């Protein structure tokens, strides 16, 4: 009896078991279908870590391109260009329009870079004017020197454009107010003397060169490099106008403060006097310094 009851219940148990297996299979199939769609969706969005293809940056982190609609509507200030340009500054015109006292180090660096790269003489002239005005502030005198600006500006002294040479001298004149700058500017003394000698008399170029020479002759450190200028200065006292003569006298007064230069000045005056006597102009252009 026990064995007969067990056999009779087996078909019923098998049907239940088969039903459970079928249900489990159907559930697994539905799960695979749903999970497959989710994985497909993630791959389409580029979230699959095994996907090594090109990806687009999300709109929030994608860099804005200048001139695009996204830039215009984003309200963000774009930095155009690279290097040391300040944020929001897109051209040299914006810097040149600033007051000299408001120029920051990155502005000075940009102007020095443009001074070397710009093919436009008028732009380079304006840059030199701005740098010269900014050099009226002692902090900028230090910054321009540390940026290599003394050599950059000094390289423009032989420029073929007359006004560029004038403004380069004016800028160096302001920069020479710094004693440490004079250490580097002394290498241009012979070049400045040549410009004084070859420039048209009473010209802006000659005046600018004399002003620079005046500043460089304030101390005794570099006066020995100006011995050849004494005869030239005495000659300019004769042919120059009153403004030029005043500037020449400033140079001679500075040199006469150095006892080692007095003999050279007196010797040059004697030579000048003898020349005037031989030409019938005795007493013309004769000056004495103590």
C-alpha cells in the first residue's frame, strides 16, 4: 500500500515541477530581454567602460567656440588667444587704451610680444609710447627689465622707421631712471652717440638721444664711455637751437662733476677754440665748466 500511494502521486508532482521550471524559464527570458535593452541604451550613451570609441564631451563641459551660438547665449566671457593675454582682452587696442598706471604684468608681457611680432609700424610706435609711459612707474621699470624688455626695445634703435627710433629712445629714457636698468642700457651708449651725431640737428631723434644720454651720465659709472661725446656736445652748442643747447648743457654739467672728465672737457674746449680762431670765429661756442 505504501509503495502504491507513492507511485500514484508521482505524476502530480511531475506536473508541478514542470510548471515551476516553465515559469522560471519565462521569467529568465523576460529578465534577459529587459536587461539587454538597458545595456543597449548605456552603450548608445557611451557609458560602457569597454567602449573605446570616440566620445563627445557633455554640453556642460564642452569648450565654447568663439563666435558660436552657444557662446552668445551662455553669458560666459571667452578668452580668445593663448599665452599671457588677460581674460576678456582680445586685441592690443584694448590694452593700449588703458591708462599706463593700470597696466598689469600680463599686459606688459603681451605688449612686448607684439612689439617683436607686429608688422605694422604705427602699432609698434603706439606700443612703444604705451611702454614708455608705463615706465614712469618704478614697479613697471622692474617688470619690463625682468621680462627682457630693455633688449627688446633696444633692438629697435636701428629701425628704419624714424618715429619708431624716437619712441624707442623715449621709452629707454624713462626706463633708465632705474639704476639697475642702467647696467644693461650702458651697452647702447655708443649707438646713442652715433644717433646724436648723424641725426638732423634739432630733430626729435637728436633730442631723444640727448635725454637718454643725460640720464645715463648722472652717475660716474658710465661716463668714461662718453668721452667721445664731449667734442660733439660742444659743436651742438654752436649749431643747435635753445632747447637743444639746454639739453647738451645738462650732459656736459653731469660729465664735469666727474674730476676724471674735467681734463677731457677742457682739452676739447681748447681744441674747439683753436678751430674757431683759425676760422675767424674766435669766442664762438666757448664754455667752461668747474
